[in-house]
């Protein structure tokens, strides 16, 4: 039903109908992806009146692409595409083909998918999307992870696996740049994004709609050449060379476009690598490790001159002090409650400004001493209480997610 990219003076009736709907649907999808917020009032009315949604929902989604507003937008997208394709068919009932329109529609699809693949690819290659387990995650019981959180830790554990996934996405995007390799690029993207879409669905990751649409867009590109694919890979037959339709026949035009592609591709790849590397440096703890970096386990906790015993019912006593980011710290109490603190260290005076986000800022209200690298003592005043704490530094190599590397030889499965 989807026509090929070769010129045909007359299309079949099914090809005409399918093109009108597919073009209407995907062009609307791309438009509404960026502009749906402009139609909040009518979309909310549709959600309430037509879809019967009687609960409150936010348009923003806070990073979720599968929120209620996204599904209302999808509903509108489908209805409008059906309406437009119907009117289009009535107005152009005598039209025999859409060779030029189909050419530019595929150009738009390819550009959109290429940009998506480059974006998702580079944030994986440089471990921006999926990061290694933080100190908080290392101490969090497995049963407390959300499905999405578990998937994030799974992907973030192995930089090599993330790089492989990212490279495959970038490769698919690169191959879409040239029409003669677009079928292969679309085929790769269908495979890569099918795995992503399945992970999104099975691990409750709210990017299901977008990942599925990337698969569908790639499928449209692939289907323009599926007959040759079937002839070679399924039927094991010879196939003819593809005669691509071009709306412009000027040699200078095609030469200019070829030069632009050859210049833009390395430029985009180099820029992506630079921006990805800078982004990785910015979020990685390797280049931002504070002076007292580490997981510190409380040995003794003295509050107002009273030594507090380590009872698991005590919501105030500190169990761990997690110092992973500059000027920040997280305290895990005996009840496993997490409390975020500002933790500004003055190494010249061995003093610390320590205060929670809900308390009044104190200036250098703690002193610290570290007789050796594995011992830390804090003493000072936190709000209205005098506090004295002794910590022992945890060995990060005791956590397999931090220490377990790659092994060619495994005498037994290391499945802990």
C-alpha cells in the first residue's frame, strides 16, 4: 500500500489513500509534538467532554511522554488525520499520483528520525542518559526500586553496553542521510527502537508513545523498498537497481546537496561528541568529587552529650553520610529516611556549613577532622542540637556494582 520511491505516473487507489492518511498523521504528530501546548483549552475540553476524563492532570508531564495530555493529543492527532485525509481524497479525487509530495514527506520523516537517533545515541555513548549507580542507589534495597529505576541502573551499570546501544542508534541515523542506504538505516532503527519500546512498556518507562512512533516512521521508510528486501533476503532472487525519483534534475543541485551532506555529517558527529563529552564531564562525579567523597558509616552518634544507640526505629540518628557531589550530602537515617543537606566544606579551616533544605542556613557550623583516610569526625551544632559523630569510610569495592568488571573467563556464574 505504501508506494515506492521510484516515479510512477499513476498510483493504485490504495496507495493514494494510504499516503494521504500516513502523511497527514505523521506531519500532524511532528507538529503537535512541539505545539500541542498551544491548544490546551480545546484539548482539555475534548478530554473532558468526549473522552470523559473527570480528573485533574498537568499538561507539562514533568518529562513523561505518556501523560494524559499526550493521549488526548494522540486522540486528536488520529481524528484530524482521518478528517484531513477524507477531505483531501474528496478534493483530489481525480489525482493520479503524489510523487513530489511523497518525496518531501520522506525527507521530513528522515530528518526527524535522524535527529532523534543522534540525540538518543550521543546521550547513551557518553553515559548522560544512564549513569552508574549513585551512593544512594547502592544502599537502596532491590525491592524498593521502581521498574524504571531498575532499568536505569541496569543500563547505567555497563558503559560499554550503553555505548553499543548508542552507536547503533547513531549508525541507523547516519544511514538514513543517503537514500541509497536509507532502507538499511530504517531496518537497523526498527530493530534498535523495538528493543527500546519493549523496555519502555515492560519497565513502565513513560516514553512509550514516542518510541513506538519512531518505529512506525522507520517502518514507513523501510516499506518504500520492502519488495527488493523480500526478493533478496526472503525469495533469494535478483533485483533491479532502484531508480529514485528526484523532483530536481539539475546536476548542480544534486552536487550541492551531496557536498552539504558530506560537510554536515562530520560536523554534527564532531559537535555531538564534544557536547556529549562536556555533558558527561558536567554530570560525572569523577571530575566533581568533593574533599570528603565517599560513603561514611556512623560508628558513634552523640546528641546533646548523650550517645544515641543505633536503633532501627530512630528517625533522627544518622546511619550513613553520603558525600558524592560538591556542596551536597545525603544522610540516611536509621529508619532509611533520606535527608538532603547542603554540605559546603572549607578545607583551610576544616569547617563545614551543614544545613538541610528546610532549615536556616548556618555558616561553618561544624568542624571536621580526618585522622586518616577511613575515619571522619564531625562536631558542631545542627539547628538546636549539639552533634558529635564519628564515621568509618565504606570500601566502594565491596559493592559489586562498583567493583565487578569484565571477565572473559568465569569458572562459575557470578550471580549474587
